[in-house]
C-alpha cells in the first residue's frame, strides 16, 4: 500500500508542469531604455553611450542608408547600436549587457559582433583625410604661434599601445616596454583631430619604426603620403626624413612638452623649435587620450580572438571620427580618396640631409622672430 502511494505521488510530481521563471526579472527592456535615452535629459545619452543623441540618431540613419545594419525581428538598428555602444563605452561584459537590455547573452553577443563588423566596413570610408593635403590647416594658418613656421605641416603621426588579451604562449611578442601585453597602433591625424590613417595589427613588442616602415611600404594600407614639400610631425623615435619632421635631437636639449612644463622656458634656438614642434604635435596625443577615455573597452579588452580585438580598436577610431565630423559639420562622404602607393626609400641619407636643412631653417626662422 505504501509503495503504491509513493509511486502515485512520484507520478503526480512528474506530470505536474514545471513553472518556468524568467532568467531576468524587472528593469527596462532595451527598447524602453533607448526611448528614455532619446527623450530624457539631453546629457543622458552622452553619459551612457558617449554620443550626443542627435549624433546617435545620425549614426542609426547612416548604418541603415549604407545597408550596413537592418532591423531584426525583435531588435531595431537603434537598439543594436545601443547594445554595442554600451559595451564599448563601459567595457561591460555580455552578461552585464544582457541584464541591462533584458536579452539573452547569445543575443547580445550576436548583435555586438554584427555591429562590430559594420563599424569595420564604415572605417574604410571614414578614416581618411577630409582636406586636401596641399592646403594649410586652419589651426596653423590662423595661429601666430605656428604660422608661418609650420605652414607645410599636414598633420601629426605617432604610435600608442592598447591592451591585448592573448595567451601566455603569445604573450612575449605582445609585451611592450612596460611589460604589459599590448597592441602597437600607428595613427596619423589632422589638426582638426580627425584620424586620417590607422594600423592596428602589430604586437606590442614591435618597434615604432618597424610599424611605421611597414605601413609606408605596403600599398594596400593606402597611407596618405604628404605631397612634395609637405610633412607630418613625428616624435623623436622616428627618423627626420623627407615628409616627416622630428624634433632636434641633441645632447641636453629637451624635446617633449612635459619637459618644458616641468622646467624653465626654452633655452636657445633648438629648444624653442622643439617646444613649438612638441606643442603642435600634442594634437595626436590628445586624440589618443580622448579615444581611450571615451571607450573603456580599450583598457578592459574582453577575452576575444585576435580578429575581434583588432576590430574593436578599428571601431573606436571610426566612432571617434564619426563624432568629430558631426562636431565640425563635415559630411562623412566628403573624404579624399587615397591612391595605393609605397615608399621604399625612407632611410635614404640624402633625404635625411634635406629634411635636416628644413628643420634648421624653421628653427632659425622661429628664433629670429621670437628670441
């Protein structure tokens, strides 16, 4: 009798439907969240997604018009971008974003990677010069500090390191000078603080000159070479050669802006040149600082394969330019087409001698006016 009762109770238990509880309880849905960002306080969207809401709306429109993204069955392009920007801005995990947007982790990952791919496609259109390199940049032409000394300067070029997540087996190649695993990224920018070129594929241990030389000798990278007589500003780690003006490197001569800020004013002709050179070149350092400050994912790189880590870096540069173009009221489709070419003669001694003369002539001109 007892066994029969036990058997009946067990049968009843097995036949009773299990009450399924939702994994995530309460909170706004993703669509409700985006609605709040677009209609609440105007600063809220920028705080959460790092974009003004009018720029966010333009980004949604851009992605649709270029057929880079389309509305899903349940998730619109606006929400797809919102998920992506939330993760990029805060360095959040898929799990955190799933809780915020009330979607499964798999859904969050799917749309993050779809938007990431779209950003990489957009980068080919948006990371380029937006002013002819024969034209004097406004920042120089309108400045008594830099004009006419740097009238032939077209921008600044430098490298930066961004955190890498790689196995210990691959870690040696990625360890930069500070011992951290990083990617060595080369970029050029205009004085409007627009990135005109990027390369994100080198390990942290690669020397800056190696990265620079590779980018300039591979036509497919489409580096925006300075026209004859023009040049980029570079720091002391690069050679002073035709097209690339470095600070004057002499014993006991200061070359970097922090050295001048923490010490006496420039002493003599060479330091005065280096001071103005460094002051103008900090444009690219400001761009790097703004990039890393805005997109926390660059300092909290997630556990992803190399392909997606590189794509994340490209996406942040793309977003930087998209935002900056809107701030400057420049149409995103007005960039200048760059023809593929290569320069295999960067270290020619004659070219170095020519640029040394340019360097000293500028230094003398500055000294004669400002001493």
